[in-house]
C-alpha cells in the first residue's frame, strides 16, 4: 500500500478507497478502440522492424528487443492520450492546534505573581512561554507531533484574527488592540475553512470580554456550538489591586433643600489601607463678571475593610442650574490603574418649581385630586400648578391666580412650562395657536404631555388637531364610550420598566395598590397602538380593530424630544380608596417627574448646551451642541462661539471656537482632544446674561484598561462548555501532560496524469536504456 500511496501522491494513508483510470486527451477520451489500434500499430511496427530490417541475431534477443521497442511505442501512444488516475484515500493527519493570543492593551499591564514580587508584563509572560524549541509550543510540536497555527486578536472588526509565525511572536505582540472581543474571535475561529480538521483551539488571554456581543456563563450559545475543544490559558491576576469610585443620586434637586448622594467605593487587593475620598461641586452657570464656583462638599478617610463601601453624603445645593459633582479617591500603592479613581455626576438644581398646566372643561374628580396632589408636592407646590378651566367664570379666571385667563398665552409663558395635562375638552377649546405651540413644546423643547380621556367629549375631539398625531394610540372618529360592563385594568409586563406604574415598594404591595382601583365603569377605545408606543395597562377582554391587540388603557410614546402619555379614562382618583391617597399621589408625582425633569426645566429650555459624551479617550473628537432661542423662544439671530480651556497640565492655551448653525435653532462644533485631563468649555447666553459651562474628561486609557482583572469564571466556562481545560499561565507546563489529541482522519481525492509521475519517467528511461544496452551487447549499432 505504501508504494501505491507514493505513486498516487498520498502521505500517511490509512486506506485507499477508490482508483479510477481514464484518458483525458480530446482525441482519446471515450475512444478506447482508437487508442488500442494505435498501440497495436506500435507493436506491429516494432515486430516488423526487428524481423526484417535488423541483422539476424538469436531468437531470444530479437524477441526481447521487439518487446522493449513495442512497450516504448505503447507508452508514447498513452502519453499522447494523457492517462489520468482519479483516486480517493483516507488520510491520517497530525493533530492541528490553532493558538489564539490576546494582543490588546490589557496585555501590556504588569502583574506580580504574589504581593511584594516584581510585576511582569502579561505579554512578556506569553513570549517567555513560547521561547525556543524547548518552550511550551516547541514541545507541543516535537513531543506531541502537533501542527500549530498561530494568530493574534486585537479587536479589529475587519480582521478579528491575524495569522502569524511563531518566530514573529515577540514583534507582533504589540498590545495595541482596543477591545477584548472574545465573541468575535470565537465566531471567526468557527468560520475558518480548516476548523473541521482542528484538534483543538488554544486560547491565551485575560478573558476580560468587553465586546458588543454578550458572552458570559449565562449567555454561552456561541461557545456551546463550537465544533472543537477550546483549551484556555489565563494571563493576569483575578483580583489585581484596584479601587474605583461612583456617585449615585438624584439628577434633579430643589435649591436650598437637602438631598442625599451615595459614593460607592469598590476595591480589591487593598484591604486595610486608608482611602482619601473627596467630593467637589462645580456650578456650570455663572454671571459674566463672576468666577466659577467650586466648593468642597465632602472629605473623608475610609479604612478599606471590605470589598465595597457606601458613603452617604448630604448635599444642599446653594446655586441654581446645572452642577457638576466630582468624586475622587487618591491613588493607593499597588494599584494597576488610576483612571477609575475619579467620576462625575450631573445634577440640575431647580430654583423655584416645576410648572404644570392642566387644561380641563369642568372640575372633574380627577382634576380636583390632581390639584391637591401637586399643591402638596415640594417640586410643584401652589406656585407651580396652573389650570385653564373652560367652564369657569371669566371673572374667576381673571382674578384667581390658580386659573389661567387664556389658553394660548405668550410664547415665553407657554414654553416656560414643563408638563401639560389635557383633559376632557371640546374641540372648540383647542385653538390652532394652542395646538401648534403644544406640538412645538413637546417635539422641539422636550416638554411632557398627558392626555386624559373623559366621558363627556372624549378624545375624538382631538382628531382634527396636530395633537392626535402625537398620541401613543390611534383614534377612530366612529369610536364611542364603552360603559356597558365594569372591568379590572390589567398591567402589562412593560409596566415594570416605568417607575410611575409602581405604587409601592414591594411587588405584592404594588399588586394590592392597583387592585384598590377596583373595577372601572368605562373607558374610551382606540383603533390601534402606535408602533413607537409602550402599552402599560390594557383592557382584559376588549380588542383593537386588528382583533388581536388588547385595548390600551395607559400608554406612553416618545414624540420628538419629549414624551406623551395617554390614559383612556379619568378615574385614577379611585386609587385613593382602600389604601388611601398615597398611591394616587405616587402615580402622578412620579409621572410628572419623569415628563417634567427629562429635559431642562422652565426657561432653561431656551438655551441648552450639550456634549455628545462627558468621558473621552485621547485622540477622540467631542461635539458641542447648543439649542438657542431668544426671550420669546424664537431662534436666535446671531452667531455663537465657545471658549475651550484645555487641561492645566497640558501647557496648551485656551482658544475660541465658532459654532456652525445646522438649522434655525441648533448650533454645533466638533473639536479634537489631544491630551488627557479635564477640559472646560464656556459659552455665553446673551439673553440671560450668564455663562454656561461644560466639563469633559479625557483619558489615555481605553475600555481595555478599565477592568484589569482576569475573568477566571468566563475562562473556565469557555473551556468546560467545549470539552477543553483551563489553567493559569504559570501552570501551562502541566497542560503538556493533558493535551492529548487524536489524529484527524481526512478523506482526500486526487487526479494525477500518469506521464507526470516519477514512475512514468523511470519506466520510459529504463526501457530506452535497456534497449540501448541490449543492442550494444549484441553489437548492433
């Protein structure tokens, strides 16, 4: 079999499965008789030549020469016919191992094996493991006879794996990748054309996955489907010395009223050390003739006795407007990173109150109780709640400060509001000016709108107004009030995502609170649900026009920059029964906080300064956006510029950058961030005569360096789910004893033209030499 395998061009053959002979020359294919005839001509010619034209010798010699010459001519004919042999065989291949090595920035970190020992770069550990023929990989090839292929990954979406030679490892391991996207690497490895012939994949990394595709012990579909075992070698410590700081707290607060902040410290490997924690508050608006105000809010030393510490910090805002809170912890000895030792938190301080406007025709029960709720609310109060009541006496509307004398006030007054509640009103109440400003209020300025359906007029009164297109439901002019049978409202699974649908602190108490609503006597049906809407409560039985969707009773949708809530009845006041007014107050307070404080409040909607992010990496680009209007909330008629202050330690000077107007009211400018540190921007609001500031932080560390710990749990999961094993790089030598792979059997097919083979050459040359030798022996020329 070995000779036949060599003849057919196979190596390490377990079995030859088939051999097929054919002629591939066009003149000979499917013409066997013709080829046979040509061969016979050659045989006859040789016989005649030696019988008649050569000097007579012994019969044996004549026959021998005739046979040799005839064989040569037959081989000549077959060569011209291009004989082709097709064969298939089962081959035994050396086990192949794909070695994938992490080439991201985290491999540049240096870990100590034990506290007090000299740290060694993770990449250097890998290079040391591979060094020389007696290194780990050299012995895998020499002792185990495995065929190794090497590749690195660096988070490049276009080339997740980059193949290389082992000799180039030290030069290729640049540790420049920006993401440890293990999911992409596993997908790319599974998609390789030679994956079926692999015996195993050897993965060397810190396994700190930070790619966009989830990969964790609870989300492992990619790993479960991998066709071969993955053996994992972990680099780095599980618990490197590190401390990080974070701030939790409200994003809105009232001027002069205390609020609570929480500073969270997370540490590992630093137990028993003292951490110095500070919290500073920096006001982001100021008068042009005033300096920026930054004050120390909190300072403390914390003995790190456990993995996490939470510090409760009281904070009473003393200036209105946005405030940047900065928490910092001083870098401790032994920390690998310090970029996570500082964090920021933005809080908007409201100088007076949220401004609500409730439009209703007559004082329904819901109107009465909502008025009470917000008169008691600390962020609204008596000054923040105003109502337009269509049925109220004109003199009352003119003299009572609770009432608005007219629906469509001046633009400045209208857009200073934060939330509008629209109740059961007739179509004639909804003037074109009011509807136009309401659409602009929600869509452009981010205001909130709540529409309450009522039994007298109903929401179909909105059909011929722009308001109908803002709703989370679609209305039908033919719809009528449904009051034939009582029903119990049913919350949807989506309701739990919205705090205003949570009326108590526990799930059981929340269910009890909603049951206190009891059965509702009526509701107003919708034709369908808007595709952008979330339905939070629905009718248990009645369906929309599609025959499948339950009738929405409470729904919410985004509209432009704002949000719109629709309630298909005005009977939520019934929540006051049973448990009491607390549930009713909690629903409306949380709803108004969501709608009213998801955007700058009051007149601050007129001049809004935004950054596309507040944390950047060196070399990135930040974009500053300003939505600017005049005192009447009309687009500004002037150009805007900002002053950019680079980090003090950078040695760079401040510069003025001009903003480009993108539309009537929006200005933008993009600028590069070339050095790490804290940048500050200042832009003047000439209408309010104040300076707005923005603060952004630029880090030299990528997402790779935000988590220096090796994820041993993920490393073990990848190995176990695929049938491999996991170990630390210090224990990699033991893997030599365990990594035993079976030879891979492959079926291979080949097609060989015989006259190209060594055998054919030897045969032709041998026959020619034999004929010449015999002729010389018998003294023939």
